[in-house]
């Protein structure tokens, strides 16, 4: 019998992250679920590891916990992220530290530690949740810090996919449009829906389906999969 496959999911306490935990369990994976505050799970194959990925050492702690509990890491889903939409000149130093801390530094440490574990076993997959705004800016949604960080993650995805293609590790990203999650208050939904040519918000399940597709797509690496209701194509 093959070893239990193991997925690590960040930002796992609600929204897309919580749905990803359930999706990977349905695929038969054990899951290590992280967010800043996450309650223990009743499922013995879900290990919860609280911690802010922006803090130095947390990425290492998550990977160590995964390897100690389950012996390996097959997939890392970098889902944790923060989004602050402001006119460029109104961003504060605190905004910068928050967004780059979670989106960039969190990605860097956790992915570095996970890839090291994957190299030891000769196989692995990294999926990062980014945003279509990094490729298709919108004057109705000024968000330079999202572009700075998530655009960097898209670029890093291509770089890592190329670096590790011959060593059994695939690296992809899913770039959503605006998704109906707890991040967006109900009163903003009509405005946000209009940002997409299809005229509606994305649903959590649609982002999860994209990640699950990439999980099974053995010939796909270095892909930025846009799940954005036509946003990248434009109105």
C-alpha cells in the first residue's frame, strides 16, 4: 500500500482554505491545516497548526509538524493571504508590512521548507492562490500591494516550476477574480460582481475545483490558472 498522501493548506480556518481541507480529505489525503487561529480537528487525519505565516519560524514549524505527524508532504497550498485596497498614496507602512509579510514572506519560508521536504522524497506539488488583479489592473479597485505581492508570486511560480521540473516537483498557481468569501461584506457584492464580464462573483467551490484539477494534472507545471469570470480577458 502506498504511503498516505499529505497536503498542507494555509489560511485554512474559513473560506477557500477550509473548503480545500475538505477537498483534499475527499481525495484521500491527510491534511495539515494552518491559520492564525484554528481549532483542533476531530478528524485524526487533519492536524491543525496555529500560527501567523508572516512570523519568522512559523513556516518551518508547519513543515516540521507535517513531517513528524505524517512522514511526508505531497502538496502545499499557499492559500493564506491579505488584501488591502487603497489608493496608492494612502497605503501606510503598516499596510505594507502586513501585506508583504503574509503574502510574500509567508510564501517564501513555507515554500522553501516544503520544497526541501519534497526533494527528499522526489515528488511534490506547490499551488499558490494569487489574483487576476496582478495581471489585469482595474481603476475601480486600486490595489498596488496586491499586484506587488501576488504578481511576485505568479512570477515565482514560473521560476520555481522551471527550477524543479526535472526533480519531480510541480509548481502552479490559481488566480481568482473576486470570490464570495467572508472577506467581502454582502453590501459590496453587487459592485464586485460587476468587475467580472460574466457579471457575478466567483464561488469558493470553483476555486477549489481548479486546485483539484491541478492536483491531478501531472503534465501541468508553471501554470497560472485564471478562474476569474473573464476578468483577464477584459470587458
